[in-house]
C-alpha cells in the first residue's frame, strides 16, 4: 500500500480525505425524534413557475421557492450518533429560483462520452506536483486516488486510515485500482472525481454544479424539516430508500439494501421531485466554498437569503490551510455506527483536488446559464 505522508492529512468527518487527506464517513439516522425538533422549520413555499420549455434529456425541473435550510442536532435522536453537526445550524430561510437538475448522478457512460470528446484527464490520472507536496519523496508522487479498503478485523473508529488507502492507479476508469475496470458498469455513478473534474464536465455539457442551497432545496423534494429526502422514517414499511452500509462498519457491508458497495443510479425510489440518490450511493460536489460559520453569517442578516452562492473563501477550523468545497448526500458507506451526515440537511466537505471511490456529482442548468466558479 502506498502511503504518501503529504496525501494523508486526515480530518474529522465527511468525504474530505484528500490527496492531502483521508475520509471519515457519514451515516444514517433513525426517524424517531421529539416533536419539538421540528420547531425551527417553517413550511416550504414551492414556486409556481412552470418549466420554460421541454425538459433537457435526463433532467428534472425544480420549481424553486422558499424553505428552511439546515439540520437539527441529531445527537439526541435514536441512532443519531455523537456529532451535533453545528455547521448545519442555525436553520435559516432561503429562497432559490427554479432550475433544471440531473435526475441522477453522472454515470460512467456519460463521463466516458465527455472524455472521448475532449481528451480530458482527471486529477487522479495526473502525477501530483512536487511543489504542492514538499517533503514527499518523488518516487511516492504517483497518480492515484483514495479507495475504501475494509480492514481484516474489528478496529476502533477513531482512526480512519485503517480503512482508507491511497491507491496507485485508482481513477474513474479503474475505481478499485489498476486491475479493476468499469466494464458493464455504464449506469453506475462515475467516481474518483475531484472538483475540477466535475466543473470541466459540467461546462462541456452546458451545465454547472449546484449551489448548496439549490442542492438541499431539490433534495427535500418539497418537504419541510424531515430527516431524510423521503421523510422521517429511515425504512418506511421496512423498505430501504437509499444505498448505505449494513453490517459491522468498516469490516463488512452485508448488502441488506440490495448492494454491498456502490449501486447503479436509480436503484432506489426518487424523492418528491423525481430525483434519485439524493441520499447515499456517492457524495456529490456543490460549487460553494465550505465554511463552518456560513449559516451563522446568513442568519445574522435577519432576512431570507436569496440564491446564496456560498462564502467567498474556504474556512474550516479543522483544516485552515486547505481549500474545501461543499459535498452533499452521503454515500454507500453511511451507517448509524459512525456518522449521520447523509441526512438531507447535513453538510459534507472536501479538499478540491481530492477524489475517492465514493465521490461523484450531478449537474444543474439555469434558464439563463450561469458558469461554475
């Protein structure tokens, strides 16, 4: 196993293992919670504006509107875990305009068309720049990405380097390393996608990445104050609603939801707007810089935030020197044994040059196109 010291500056939660770091995964949550937990959420006001024209292929019209954005403290809920998720509060009102959104995460087939048309080379396929990793021996500066690797025995959950490795030759074509491939996986979400890789595809497709506010408005599907994209019940009528991790984490995913590991897109029911996989499967990039205090800044303005674009720079107290963007939705590694940040109002974050085998994206399109930052 290749271990570059400069690649493994680890962090506390979320996708954010980087070429400079590795990941702590985010989990599920039971639906049971006190009624007063919803007290900060006001009803969602869905926009009345109809789509301006016929739907672009594979996209869903999101009507826009006003909603309560953020997440209650889940630590007092059943299976809520210890993380209070302070960065997802205060809950605040936001209004977004209508937009088109990909109904599912971008797939291997779609990304392959982009690469064939443009010759694009992803970050994971490029040899890291020695100037960005001072002190790392040149022979360790090799192209690759982060791959989840279950340990052979029970381990503590305070050191996630025990189940993540920097794998030479891992990239979107070879998700588990150079001996793997994506043959017969055309409908699986593309992974090992760094932020620049997602932006490049979006621009080629005439789209952009969603803002964090757009992503959450769309994920809620018209609902207000619910724990999940489908409601408050993790498994309504015993039915799995997302691709997550069952079994003893991180040793073995037993696949009780039908999949041990990543799943094809659209394997689970859509939310109220017709969007698939807004929880679980793979993390999704948003265009906003991540700031732990951004919600407090918005709430302090004392008014409804209109189409918020995120802060002007990254601000993560846990990694102040790293440039981080928001990630949303959780992945196939989510489990209530570890962390609950695949809840619909929870936030993730990731260093922009980092990719992994549980990180992908989806795009949006405006009536009047805006470019990703």
